């Protein structure tokens, strides 16, 4: 048999995962060999001083965050803000984190860069988002030799990989009797890009050649585990599994996309903003995120891996139906899931209906 030697060095996809870990620890990453980028959230005063000594600094913010700050986003999806000489970490953090926007509403004026490519800033923001940090990155051109040990990424390929559909492989599966159904089986899938694992909970023995009762459920630590009354997630999880148990068959995909894809820490930041009077969509925008940052292609990919092509989808969200349909899964019926409504989440659910199209 012919033997093909495998390269020992990391691929770009593998370096992407290193970059995420580096950014979460406050380390800069090197983009296309000539630009250093670091997440503002984890930046230290010492690294800020070192970067300021290298040349002019640029703060990259999403257009959503720039809108709140009244900064010009000439690049459409992002703003490249020139950092004034002597700006300290407190100033940068105030632009990245909306926690004190109401206390310090006037932070400008800002000078936004226009013209030229924003590819490196766009890559930096995509990386920071994928690390579930506040979407704000500080960049400086590299004029001398790169510091030892930094993760280096080619920006075009990194940006393409961050936007690409994730491929998955099965890791393990085992029988798990549950309150909702004794005939339960849990499948674990691991993405090839090294990201978080996702789970499929199979109830009974659903046929692969007929529409299966299915739900795409995004992880919600506060609702699923703590029984939070601020959302309807925990109630929906229980009701979906119970209905599958009653019917004798079903598939529930438990996707690790907490907080509509922004992560638990940012979700808590959004909750804090909601306590200041902003609704759930406004809170996401003030943080610099879109209404919904989830990737529903994951659900379609896992259904195909499990052999399903047709579903009766338990959801109140038409976007899930449209996304599955667009990715090759035939949604033969939308099955409503109206549970968990109460006084603590009435405003939240009304906002989802009004702004996100949920059918409640």
C-alpha cells in the first residue's frame, strides 16, 4: 500500500483554533504576516503600551456597535476608528463594552478610516466573535520582526474558513433512558474545525424514510439548567422531549450556540442591558452583535449525518424552517411549541414576535 506522509505543521483551520485561544488569553495574533490584532476585552495595559509603541493603532468595531457610538462605518459592516495618541485601556474598553453607555453617553468625536481594504479588520472581528468575546479588536501594523510564538493566519483563507459550513464527525453514542422516554440515545458530534461539540438526542427508533418529529434547540444554561423564567427555553426543551416520548419517536438536536450564538458571558451582558430598559434585540446591537448569530446550517448537517431528510419541525421560528429548507432538509410541517410563557418573559417573547418573526 502506498504511504502518503502527513504534514506535521498546523493547517490554517488548526491555527484558527489556536488564535481563538490566544485571543481569549489576551495574546495578539498575526494576520497576513504584517498586522497584529488583539481582542480589546482581554487586552492588558502592558500589551497596549507595547502595541502603541509600534505605530498608529486602529480599533475595529462592528457596524452595530458603531451605530450606538455614532461612529461612521464607512466599510458597511464595520468601522475602523483611529485611536488617538495616549488613549488608555479604559477608553478602549468603554468603546467595546456598552455596560456604562448610559453613564457616559458621549465618547466621541471619532475619526473613522475610509478607503483601502478592511479585510484584516474584518478578519480580526470575525476571529474575536468566534472566540465569544466582545466584538472589538485593536490592530497595529508590524514594522519589524514578528514576536516569537504568535499564531499567524493568512487573512483571506481565515475569513473564508470562519464563514464556511462546518463539517462534523460522530464521536460516540449510547443509550440514555430519560424521564420523557426510556428509549433514548445520545449521539455526540465533533466539528472538524475543533469547535464545540453538538449533541443529537434520538427518541425511540424514528424511521429514516418518513418525516421525523424534530427540534433544533440552542443550548441555554440559564433556562435549561437553572430554570430561568426570563426565557422559554427550558420549558420548550422539556415539552419537545415529552412530545417525542408521547409519539414514540423523534430527534432533538442540542446545539451549543448559547445566547443565540454569542456565548453565555455576552448573554449575561445582554441581560444587564435589558435591566437598563433595552429589549433583547437592542441589547445585542449595543454589544455589537446581530439579532441572531447562530448558524442553523449545523442543524441541517447533523440531520443529514443521522440519515434524516424530512422533518416535522417543532418551532415557533420561521427562520429555522427557511434555513433547513435552504440546506436540503424538507420541512413538511411546522409544529408549534407554545409553552413557558409568564410575566418574567412576556416582554422578551413579545420582542421575538415583533422583531424576529416568531409565531406566538
